[in-house]
């Protein structure tokens, strides 16, 4: 009987003690809410330093390819490319560029449809180029 009475007193005292601890450790007031956008805002400066775009190394072969190759755009029986900052066109004869028909494209005499076509061609030819002398408008 003594053991049962001792066990009951011990359980009651543990229960009262746990209630007292719970009341003192409860935080009153709103708990902060961290959303994904808040977490990104907090770490964005550190992430910029860690993740940087890797630049392609300048090698002799990449410099050779840049110097000795060019992009060409084939449209119907014409081929277009950029040479010394000007858009140049020539006729295709038997899948070869006819050098005698090579000329600069004059955009002042083009109508709206032809100008849209030339704009599309220039966009495709300069796609992926860094420092293409374009004005960013800033």
C-alpha cells in the first residue's frame, strides 16, 4: 500500500510540475511567418557571391574559330551574313555563294514586309553574340 501511495504522489507532483513549466515556456504573441520569398530576400546577397556564371576560357582554338568563321542565314535562293558591321547578301548558285552578286542590303528602300524579314534575319545572325555594339537604351 505504501508503494501505491508513493507512486500516486509522485505522478501527481510530476503532473503539477509539468503544468507549471508549460505555462512559463509558452510564447505569447504572433509567431513570425517565413515565406519562400522572405527566405530568398534574406540570402540573395550570399547566393550571388557563391553562384557566378562561369566564363568560357579563351583558348587558341576558340580564337581561331572566331577569326575564321562567320554565321550565314539562307533564305530562298539568297544567303545573308554580317561583314564589317553591314548586312551582306548574295545569290546561291548550285549550293555555292556567287561572289559576283554580293552586295550590301539597303534598308532605306525596303517596304514593311521586307524590313520585317531583314530584322528577323539580323536577329538570328546576332543571336548569342556578346558585345554586338547594340545600344541597350540606358
